[in-house]
């Protein structure tokens, strides 16, 4: 199955939030999507939790046509003003520009937590329904999309998924649904199992071979 599906690309950078994308990448991999990590270059990065990650490829070598999805996790560097002064936040701006290239090419993007601020600064949330941690967080970027902010766990609009930092399962639900990894009652059962700890949902997944 891996030979028939284009990879999902997970952006990795220092201070990335470990917990935000694990549900999405784990179950995409189980559904047959290869997951590849993308850094600004080839140097290893370190997550908030201290995990050391060696990127599979550099951002300059990533093309939308070679990907099923770009995932942008949150990170302190998206909004750390001291890091911005030292070039930290600026170093993540290329990921937001790459997100624009993906969306322009019709390839979906999924952003969670601080990454939504990066997309707001890039202008990608000005004309799309979206969410984040709180509306004031994005308003601080000076973006023009405040009227499109939605109070929801996760939002999908025209190929762009957004979510706040406390909603990794809802974020994954949108990702899995958008790529068709799980659909209908199976997707609903997956969400009920991992978000609500509903034991009855497991039987649905087991029957579908998706547990």
C-alpha cells in the first residue's frame, strides 16, 4: 500500500510540540501513508519533550506534487519574540510560505497551535474559516481574518486544517477524514474511542480492521 500513496510530510523544527501530531501521523502510517520529516536543513532538531529528530529531507527539496499533505506542528519558535529577534521565528517563515505553495497547488495543509499564527502572518487565514488556541492569539499577529475565526476543536476549509494545542485528536480526525484514511462510522468511532474513551467504538474499528 505504501507504494500507491504519496508521503505525508511532517515539518520538524526546534521546540516542536511532541503531543500535537502523534495521533495523526501514527494512524496515517497504519493506513498506508508513509510519513517523512522535513527540516529547514539536514541538521537534527529537538522537540519540546527533548526528542532528537533527524529530518528525512530539507524544505528546499519538498515539492507539493510529491506529497499527500503537509503537517505543521506548534512550536515555541512560532511566537517566541526573543527568538524572533534572534531569527528564530523568521526561520519558520519558510514553512508558512511552503504551506502557501501547497495550497496553491491543491495539496492540503494541516496546522496546529503556534503554526496557525505562522499561517496567519502569511495571510492564509484571511479568507478561510479557521481556529486556533483562542482568537486573541491570532489577532496579535495583525492578520485580517478575525471574522473567519471559529470557536471549534478543529476546522477544515478549502484544504486547510487548523486546530488548537489541546485538540490533537480532533486535529487527527480532520486529517484522517480529509485524506480518506477513515470515513463515515469508522472515522466517528475512531474519534469516540480516542477522544471520549468510548469502549463501544472499539468494536466498530475492530470490525472494520481499523483498530
